[in-house]
C-alpha cells in the first residue's frame, strides 16, 4: 500500500543560500534554475544564492524562487528512483509546485504565472501597507474574534489567512491592523507571535481586486488532469477537472489556507509518511505538531535526500 504524501512549502520558506549544498552534489538543481532564468529574464539562482534578502523577499521574486527550488528537489527525487506518492499538496504557493510535479501544469507556464501573480498581489496592496503574522497558542475562534474586533474598530482589513494546526493561525491584512491584532493576541495569552517576511497580505479580501487580471492570466495556462491527486488549499479536497482547479487557484488569492484539514485528509487516506520538498522545514514542523504517529521529513540537502531515499527502499 502506498502511504506516502509529498508536500511543498509556500512563501516565507525562501532563504538566501537555499539548496546550495544540494546543488554541489546534484547538477539538476542548477539546470532547473537555469531553465527558469530563461523564462524570467534574470539569473534567479544568483538571486537565491547572493540576495539581497530584501529583493528575494519581494513576492514576485520569492514565489518563482520557491517554486523552482521545490521542482528541483522533486526532479532529483525521481532521478534517484524515488517512488510516486499517493497524494500531493502544497501550502499556498506550494499548490502550484504540487500541480507542476503532478504534471497538471508545466514549469514554464507555472513560473510565469506565479511571477505575474506576485506582481498583481503587490499592485493591489503597495509594499509596506500589508502584513502577515503567525499566532501560536490561541484557538482559531479566539484569533478570529480578535481579528473581527480590530477590523471593526480600525475600519481596516485583518483576518485569518491560514489555519495551520491546533493553536497555529496566520493572520493577514493592513499592517496597522495586523500589528494591533498581534498585541491583542499577546494580551490574550499567545505563546509566540512572528511577523512573516512577506510583502503582501495573502489570503484575505485585500487580494480581491487582483482576481480579474489574474483570471485572465490563468486562462492562458494549459491545465490538464494531474497524474497524482493534489489536495487544494481552499476546499481541502482533490479536483480533477481543469475548470475546478482554476477556480480553486483563483479563490486561493483571497481565501484562507486550510492546511490542518489538508493534513487530516491525508491521514484519512492512510498516509503514514510525509516528505516536504523545497526550502525550509515549516510544513514538516506543522505536520509533527498535528499528528504524532507519522514519519515527516523536509528534503532539501544531501543528508535529508539520502534519508528519504533509504526510507523509500525500506
């Protein structure tokens, strides 16, 4: 029985120097980045390795970089004989990585799309006016209530943007409102609050003005039936028809990510092993905090890749 799920990280996973050691052992990393550089018109590997971090953190730079890194790891996994998973999923931007790796969308199209997506998102909320933060240690209901309270008081937008697991919620909106909710959450007993290195407030209603232009760009992309089921962010279910996949990607702009439900969906499908492919280990941590009886590993360097390959053979 196939008990493997492969998951892909979203924005905030980017880091200057990511995949450096993997590239030293596997030429396929730089080959993949070179392929994408031709699409983007600039050397994305140079940006990823040298920064500056302020440039890499810009949404329209970070999204193609994370997508490329995730696809590179997946290609190496396949090159080394890794098996196909039963299920794929991605957190926010990671859904595009999942669709590319499941062969529902080609890399060329996906890179152009997420670059434009990032530009449109930044266009509707200029740099510095939006923010996102992680709230740890409060229930979903408490965070939701505090967001509503602050939004009403300040006549601004702030709302939950991702339900990542028990006591782990990301909020998004106007910067002033996000800061205010952070303070309210601290006073309510939150264990940890962290501002994210993201230049736009994703997954909230501030993104709705980007929908019309994004839909036009998405219609230019060929989407086919994925070879591997991909669990989407907005409904925490698998869609097979291109029109339904497009619709989910559009709604993802302004709708919260239901990551906790995605993990539970995988568990209900008898998944026992999760491999996170791409920079960072955010999803691996979230999975470990949600379910205790599964194997979860972030794969982005030679050591973790070797461990994943050994697991694949066992």
